[in-house]
């Protein structure tokens, strides 16, 4: 069988040497090539407090129930789907950048996925949403930050505050324990009150 547009015989084997009898005539499977991905983008949605991946194209034949999108082999949440657009809430990713996105539509994998899977991929800028607790000891504390866009393989991440006009790293060690959940052991120092940022 060739995976090209056209019709092939559909054969089911009961054993490796025995061919099953088909109860319908003709017993065929049709290869189609109707879906094309033309553009995609990611944006942080402040209403959802999550990243949303938007896929646009033609011939998707998509709905919320018949479409799957996987990033780093994690199934994401399909928010909305139509013949020309699929919106996906990103619920898990291994790193801030990935080339591992898979799209499964009712008609198969769309053409035009090269940028998602080979060339450009997805890159998310970390979004710091909250820190708990928001007060701690100058001798060091363990704090947990919600940072959307970072996964468990993200490296080089830290939390910073501004002291006398300069960015000061407040973490002695950082661990990403789950998608969007960062644990920071603060350094032994006095940090002035002020907003935090993530780098």
C-alpha cells in the first residue's frame, strides 16, 4: 500500500498467514490529503493564565472531540476547533522550546507541519504568575513560583528582584518540579521588598 491520495484494498489479517473475509464490497480504504497547516502562533492568554497555540489552515474537519494535539508527547487541551482553526491550551511541555508537536485531525496529519516539527518549533517566554510564600527569612526560605511556559527540563532559570537599580538573583538553587511549578531556595541575604521577575 502507498500512502498517497487514492484508494487501496483494505486487508485485515487474523493471523500472519490467514486473510479475513470482508463483509462489505468494495472493501477499500481511501487515502486523502485535504488538510493543510498554513500558520501557527503561541500567545499568553491572560484570561486562562496559560499559553494558547493557534493552528490555522484549510480542510481540518476538526472539532473539540475529534482532534488531538500532543506537545512533547503530552496531550494538550483543545479549546476550539473548526475547518480552518484549532486553538489549544498548552498544559504541559518539557522545555521552553520544542520541535515535538503532533497534530491528529480526523483526516490525518496535516501537510505543512515542517516548521512545527523540524525548523522553528515552539518557544515560550516564561510568565511569572505567583510566588508563595511572598515573605521569608533573610537566612533563606523555600518558595514556590508558578511560571507558565517552563517544563521539567528547563535549565538556567532563576528569580530576580531589583536592588539599587540592579537585578539580583535571589535563588541559591532552582528546581522545576512540574510544568509551570518552580521551587527556589533563596540565598542568605536581605532582599528589599519589590516585585520579582523570572529569567
